[in-house]
C-alpha cells in the first residue's frame, strides 16, 4: 500500500517516518504539508495524494493539538485553534477524501 503522511510544521520528522515505513512495506510514500483547519489546503493535500497515487482507499484522521491551560484562563483564540484542528480538521479531511473516493467510484455514499 502507498502511504501519504500529512504534516503542518515538522517536515524533517515526517520525511524520516515516511522513509521508515516506506522501505519494506510501501511501494511509495509521500509527505504533504497542510493546515487541516484550512479547507483550501486540505483540498490541495487530497488532490496531491490522488494525483501521486491515483486515488485514496483509506484515511486516518490523526491530526490533533492540545493547549495546556485551564479552561478559565485559556483564551478564545486557543479554543478556536483547538477546535479548528481537532474537529474541523477531521471533518474537512474526511469530506475531501470521501469526495475523491466517490468521484473515483471507490466509495458509495448515500445522498
């Protein structure tokens, strides 16, 4: 199975991981940078994977952030960031990936 790995900040660690898992188990690996809270970046990320591998069969939504602060002292910006990545990001990735899978005929989704 080909493997695409997403990152936002740490390209070096992601490339190292791609090499580690890509050598014996995957014909090819790809690293793609995107902010999963940004719909346009997610769309480009999914398009890059589809163009490189010809499609997507599996999505693992594992992006997540945590701010170590008490709820009463954390800022609204911290909350927006947390929700943007942890909730919105998963939704945007799933939506973009499912659209690509439906277009390719590899997934059936009721309307």
